[in-house]
C-alpha cells in the first residue's frame, strides 16, 4: 500500500510518503465510503468557489460599465440614473491606505519584539493572547469601541464637531484606526512566521561581525523577512477592504464623500463617505436602495480587488520554495488570522 | 504594551457603557419575555413600554438566534472540514492540491458582504420559491411569514465562511504529524484510511478542538452576512415546529447591532447596543482563550501548529 514508494528519508513531518495511487479495493466498505466522501468534499469546495467567482463575473460584467467607475453616486430610485461608484472606490482606497499604514509598522514592531526580545516573558505571553483576542473580536464590537474612543471631545479634531461641542466620532481617521486593528494580527503572525524560519546562523554571523542586536534586526532580519511582511500586509489589506461593519458604524451610510471644512486632505479624512462594501450593502435588498444591479457591479469590482490581493499573496509565498508542511502554501497557516466572518 | 492597554480599555469602556442596560434588567437581560423588536423600537422612540422602565430588554430571542446559527454552522463545518483537511493532506493528487489550496484561501478572503449579497439575491429567493410549500407557510402564518431569509440559508452560508479557518488549522496539524508514527501504523498492515483515522486525526485532536473553538468565535461575531440573510426579525424559531423551524427568520446578536446602528445617538438604545457588544466581546474572548489553551496541548506533543 502506501509504503511501496518510501521516498529517500523525508524530513520529519514535512513530506508525506504517498503511494502512486490509492488502491481502495481491499478496504472495508466504510473506509471506502470515507475515502469517497473526502473526494466529494474536496471537489465540492472547488466547485463552490468556482461558482461564486463565475456567478459574480457574469452578473458583474453584465451590469458594469466604465462610466460607473468615474461617476459619483446620485440619489435616485431609477437604477440607470443613480450614477456610478467613484466615491465608494475612493473611500475603499482611503481606508485601506490609512489602515495598513498604521498597522504595518506597529505589527512589524510587535512581531520583532515577540520573536527576538520576548522579555519580560510574562508580558510577551500576555501580548500574544491579547493579539489572539483582537483577532477573534467581532468587528462590530471593535467598531463600537472605536466610536466610543473617537467621540471623546479631545479627539474632536479627528472627526466632526457639532456646534454644541458634541463630537460625533465618525470619520475616515476613526475607521482607518479601527481597521488597523483588523490587519494587525495578520501582519504580526506573518512576520513572526518569517522570523521563526530564519536560521540562527544568520543572526550569529551578524553578531560575530560585531553588529549589535538592534542593527542585526534592522539590517539583516527585517530585510530577510520582507516577503513575509508584504504577505501579511496584503492579507490585512484584503481584510480591511472586505469589512462592512466598521465602515457602516464609523462612516455611516452616506452615498458620497463628505469632507469637513476646506482643508484639502485633512478635511477629507475628517469627513465621512462610503466604501465599496457599504455601497453594496446599501444597494442590496438589506439596505435602503433597491439597486441590485449596482450592487452586483460593485461586488464584482470588490471581488476583483480581493482576487488580485490573493494573487499577490500566492506569488509572494510561492517564491523561493517557501512552503509550509505537507506541501501547503505558507499563507495557509495565516487563514486562522483572517476571519472574514465578523464583518 | 499598547495592545494590552487597548484590550483593557476596550473591555472597560464597553462594559461601562453597557452597564445601565445590565443594571436595569439584571440577569433577566438574558432571559425570554416579550417581543425584542418592540422593546428596541420603544428605546429608539424614547418611550418606555407601559409598566416597564425605558431600559426594559429581554435578549433571549437574539441569543437563541445566535446559538442556532452558530452551533448549526460549526457542527456541519466540523465534519466537512475534517474530510476536506484529510483530502487536502492525504488523498489529493498534487494537481488538485495546487488548486484546492488557493481555493480555500479565496473562500477565506471573499468579503462577507458578497456572501450576503449572493445569499439574499440568489439563495433566499430560490428557497422561497422551491422549498417552502404553501402548507408550511400557512401552518406558521399566524406568527411569522416565511420568505426564504431564514435560519437554514444563514447557517449554510455561515458554514462556508468558517470552513476555511477549520480546514487550515486541521490541515496544518495533519501535515505536521510525524511521518514515522503513520509509517509505523502502515507497516503493521493498517490501511491508509484507518491510519488517518486512528493515528493522524487522533494526534490532531487538540488542533481540531482549537479550530472548532476559533470558528465558533468567528461565527458568533459575523454580522453583515447574517444581517442580510437571516431574516432580520427578532423571532425565536420554535424547534417544535420540526422542519418548518429551519425556514423561520432569526436575528443574531451581532446582526442586531448592525441593524440598529442609527440608534447609537439615543441614550437608552445605545446602552443596550453596547450591552450586546459586551456579551459578544466577553464570549469571543473566552473562546479565543479556550482555543489558545487547546493549541498549547498540541504543542506538548512537540508539534508546532
């Protein structure tokens, strides 16, 4: 059976000795049923994913027009007059850029501290479980927390302040900061994974040349794990782009970008606006506007972005034979940190 | 570290903001009683229900909805994910594995609003049209209308959404079971299926437990898809209705927060929403901790997963 082709001493736990073909004829019936169930589930998952992508592509392409990408949404019940979704696309880009630019440096710093310093160790363990909690916290709850924080009056300069002095706490700043929390666990996990796989001789060689620990980290380790940082950032960005709950609570459900004041960039960031996800939500039967065609078109654009990010991750992780155990892609290990359910 | 302060601050602020709701209702907050939608509407209009305080809230309907969708999805996903993980690590030919790996990562990456869109525009109308017979509609017509946005649709889509996490954790664990253990079993003449069942999956048990717990936390916090698909009505499906219960609408806790987000400026309603958030946060935190604990047990075998 399986032992017919015992490959030349596979490294423990990484390669699975595999028979040329599973001969199941001699197995008891129940074992064969299990075997075929495995096949059915595996093929079924591929078909489901294919169905989702194909369906969205067909619907999206039939409703999408180039004009929608350059026109702002307009309030209208007639689908042909309700404009395009330029503003939602801009909103998505703003939130993704803000979120990742906050999360990336922070996440890398935490990861380096956790894998290279880890002192005091009780603090490291607590931080580890704290990050797990952030990764597991529902994004609605994160959003509500963000709303509480950014509605404090001393943070009023980051959002809108009413004439009465009440700060509403809703702005791109707030959304970006809370989104950073979503991306953080992914960046930390990916960077740590990369650091853990670097051989110790790299560090030792650097120390032997008289470099300090800090220089070693900055010059050697960080440049060696650059692909891992990029992987984590791309996955984190995917999660930010796909989140609806935080946007809906921290940016409201407006259709267009609403800057505050006259300052060009800061005003925009202090203001509110839609993103692709809230645009889809609001245009679906669950929201107010009944414009399923617009929702399909926007969902197709969103899916394309997500597919693109996925492609980048695959490309990043399949270079240089970086693969996890059992021939699985290394990014596979990061899935537990990228919970799409929750937002 | 900043993260710790953040977690502490998060728990503290949310709990403080939630306190009025808990203190007005006591433990009955979690109990059944009245129509939860009426209670929320009363708060939104700042008009107390006759004979009750403004904060009067009984959350059991929402908790029951959360339990139904979460437990259902996790149970189905547990079986399917074990089969998928075994297939991925043991049986799949390399060509199929090269496809299945990105497919699972894609399923993990599809935004939940897209799952929700497909659910509400495709699956729910289909179920409404083909699966719900008129007799069934009439049988519960005096309490609730069936329209395809129901427990079953929600549970099935939720299953698909938590599947990638469970497959990923289980498959990584299976892949890191020492080859010698399995070869020992194979050398004794045990066939591959039994070897997988008795050696690999048994070794991976803590990882499977961790996967289940983490997936439960994710399912608990899912808001957008459930707000779109689950029916959006504070209704508690009655299991005594038999199969019909599958077609009855629910509204889980997280979806309730999302659907009432415009009421955050109204004091009583916002306290109640934060109370729901606190319940979610505490349960998700406990589940995360349980998952971390289960993984520690796995590390004791000397296997990193």
